[in-house]
């Protein structure tokens, strides 16, 4: 997950992922110097979540987190 310090949607997405039991890595886009690169790639909102199977979404998407958890449960 790409996020930023002070981003409420990022913090809430982290909480939702943890509550769903989904392991994730958090990369601060400012610390990593990726903000301009993501902007150039068309990302206009954080967090940017990228799953192991290549799915991606931006913002707090509880529906997508629930879907991801269900896929993990099915194996």
C-alpha cells in the first residue's frame, strides 16, 4: 500500500486491512520520493493499494478489502 503521513484514508485503510487479517506493506510516498512518479502515472488519490494479483484501487475501499479477504479465505 502506498500512503502518506497524515492521510486519514491511508490510516483507515491500514486499520481495515489489519482488522480483515490481511498482511500488507506500507510505503510512505513522500519518504520514498514517489509522489511525483505516482502523480505522473495518473494516481490522484491515496492510498494506492496494489494486491499480489495485480488488482489496484485508490482511496478507502472497504468493499475491495472485504472482497480481498473472501478471496484469501477461499485459498
